[in-house]
């Protein structure tokens, strides 16, 4: 009899990926997050119940974001997550764009989740920066992740963005990303560092497993 039949919550697993070492990933207490592990194989492609890799870019005419903009964006993304109840499992903020992995549980769609995040952040950042109108490009770029391998590949890509741009030597040294949390920093410390903590979810160890 499996965990799904007994109703038991699976134990956290350790997942390993290149460069950033071991990560302990558990499950949050919310029922909708626990249910992620037992999800039906029936998918709603490109809409809900899927991990999405996202990129949101500033308009070319807007000045780059700075530390106070990142702090504001972190608060906005956290507020949108609380309001719309999507999962945020990896992220990075850079001067002219930000990337993340989101999981919108049905019936929420990825478009609805991103609309909430973009509306909240546009209004707050506009007030902070004294700029009216859109800050980001009207379209965001998304890619549905199909397997455990795809997921960890994108997590790695997200976290190494600041290193590739020469902003830091090590991914976990960039405060405005989830890299430090994946490298062992506690949620409490991450919250003190930047105010944005990831949702922790259990993934299979087999790279080819569909998610």
C-alpha cells in the first residue's frame, strides 16, 4: 500500500544537482502544497498544475533596478503568492529582469498568477521610483517544465545568472535569489536577508520522472 492510499505524508528527500551541492526539500503544511506529491498524472498543459520557468524583463526605456527596487519586488511577489496561493520554488532578481519557477494549482492559471504579480509590482515600483505606466515588457516568457531533470536544470540556470553577469563569484552570495536557501540557509535567515522565502516541495530522485 502506497503513501497515497494510506494518506501518509512522504518524508523530505535530498536532491543533488551540479555546482550547488545538496538540497533538503520538504513539504509545507498547507494541504494544497502537500497534495502536490500525490497529484494525478492528468495534466492541464500550459495552464495549471505545472511548474513554469518564467522571465520578466524591464522595458528598455526604464532604468535598471537597484537594492530598494529588489526589496519592493520581493514584498510584491510574496503578497501576490499569499493572495493567489501559487508556489514559488526558485527565483532571482537582476537589474533589468527577474526569473522564477512558479506552480499555479488548479483552477489558478499561470496567466492569472503572473497578472497578479505584475500588477502588484508595477504599482508599488512605480510609486517607489516616481514612474508612471508599465515598467516591464507587456508579455512574460514562460516554459512548462516536464521532468525532474528539467526542473533542476532551470533552478541551476536561475541561480547562476548573477555569476554569469559578474555580480558575484558564488551564486549563494547574491542576496536577491533563492540560491542561498538551496545551499542550506534556513527559511528564517533567508527571510531576514531578503524577505522572500521559497515554497519547499518534494521531488522524485529519478531525473526522468515527469512532474
